[in-house]
C-alpha cells in the first residue's frame, strides 16, 4: 500500500495547542453553562483532550522496558521503571488541568455594562438619563470584539447599539478608527452599512478604541464557504457591491486611516512578497500554494481597473439577512481604495454556489458596477485566498506558541485553513485550464 501523503500537515506541537485551546474553551465557556450528565460529559471531554495533548508531547522513545525483559518472570526494576513513566505522564495531565482551571479562560472579550453606561452618559448623543439595560458579546468577531447593547433614555441613540472594539488578539492590524468616517459616507449614500454614532480613539473608556453603530435587524445565515443557496440574495449582494463601487473615490480620500493598497503593480508586488514570505515560513512546502503564488507573480503586470472603495471581505459572514432581504453589509475593517476586481475575485467562489457567474456580473453591472477584465478578476480570486490564508497561518502561530487562547481563532485556523487551501486549488485549476 502506498504511503499516505498529507497535503496540509499539522505537526505535533500544533495539534497539542489546538487540543489545549479546545480543552480551555470547554472548561471555561461550555461546562459552566451545563448541568447534570451534560456537565459531567463536558468535563470528561476536556480531560480527554488534555490527555491526548500530553501523549503528543510526552517522550515515547526509550520510554521503558520491552516485554522480553520479563521473560524470566517478574522484574521489579522493569516494573518500577514503567510505573515511573506512567506516574510522570499522569503528573503532566494533572498539571495541565490545574493550569487550565487556574487561568481566567481564553483571552477575554467581555461586555462591561457599567463602563458602557458611564461612557454613553458622557457623550452628547447619550446624556445623563442613559441607562444600559443589556450588554453581551456576540459570537464571531474574529478580529474585533463585537457587543450588542440595549439602552433607554439616550438623547439621540437607537435603543439597540453595536460596539465594535479593537482587540489585541487580532492578526489583521485593522482598527475601527479607519472605519468610522467611511461608514458615515456610505450610510449617507444609501449603502446598507450600519449607521455610526460615536467613535472613541483612546483606551480609557473601555480599554481599547471602539465605535458605536446602530444595530440592524437580521441574522448571518451563511459563511464564506457555505452561503445560502438563494440566487435572489446573491443578486442583492451584487447590487450592494455596485452601490459603493460607483461612489467617487474623492469622497473617501480624506477618511482617516483609509489607504490605497493592492492597486498599483508596485503595491501588489510588495504585498505579495510579504504574504508569500509569511505563508512559506509558517506552512513550508505546498505545491498548490507555490503554484498559486507563481501564477500571481507572472500576472501582476496584467492587472488593471479603475480606483474605487473596496470592501475586502464580502461574504455571508459579513451580511445580515432579514425576511429574504439583505439588510446590512458589515465589517468594513479591510476597506481601502483599490481595484473593484478585488471584491469580485473575493466573492466569486461563494457567488457561484448561488447563481452562475455571468448572472452575478450582469446584476452588478446593471446596478452601476464598473467594468473589469477576466484576468484581473482571476488574479484577485487567487490573491484573496492567499491573503486570508496568511492571516490564518499567523493566527495558528499565535496559538501554537501558547500566546493566544481564544476559541474563535482556534476554530478558524483549524477548520478554515484546509477548506481555504482546497478553494485555492479549485480556483487555480479553473484558471489554468482556461488559459
């Protein structure tokens, strides 16, 4: 039987930290919410993960006597030696469990209703009569902490608010400061972006910069890999993309922190060099990724297109849907001035799961979207996949170093990296076959 080849391998140290992060999450975030047999089973699972992690790092070579040492009968020395190894392994398990139990849990992103209320009272849109009635951390938030806040008594704030806050565990480097003024302009143009109300650039109020926007009705009903199979929603997404692509760049050029990137050949070369360096240093040899980088390098000079506001992360993980209608486009942290083909390349994989590509493009252009060429869209299809992949590799590096203890990042680096590698491979094969 031929030896099995692993396309995307996970070494023992990586597997160890994935297991520790999962045991950590179970202990601190799942088990406390359970009762009875379910609570007991969750505690058992946490212990099982810890023991499996121990087996990954515990010395296995020359770990004890072989059975042939006992052929002459009981051998006290061999029995004691083997017992000492088992004692040491159990001690490691006990130490790990004690360490997990003794910590505060994964890196905290917790809502503090009292501090939020103090802040809302201090701003003009809030005022002294403002009272926070509820505040909770929302799921997701892989690069920002996101809280839903309910309030009453404010002068000029809706009852339900969203706080988007910079988070130290993020690997994207994006900040809410660059989003705020842009959201004001987008909302004024009728784009389905959340209406912003306040921006705090310092850390005194809640520990890190944040912005406050209106909550929008709706729910995320899919993700970047698993969109809803609804052609009407795909065409609405195309129309929203056209709505902000057709706004003049001059409207956004003065927005603080909003930069031009991934646009000129020089910018693309510098960014691709950085992305490739990180992926190769953290992932090693990978035929698909190597070939994808090679294709991009050979086609940088072929990329062209107008200059527009690019969202940079369009997908159903960042859309809200209410009653079959796309109600909001969220998370503009990657927005920049660039090529509209970048957004088109990013969405192609999920759009083709909802409708055919030509139908999507027709809806985009009929709504005022700009003309792009096939090579530029193909370029950014591969580009966006590799760019996300390099963020996932950095998240994994944080986890495997023991510095990041966060369930969201553990999940995406473990679950999404192989899915993304497969998507890159699929798109690369399509692009190469079309040449």
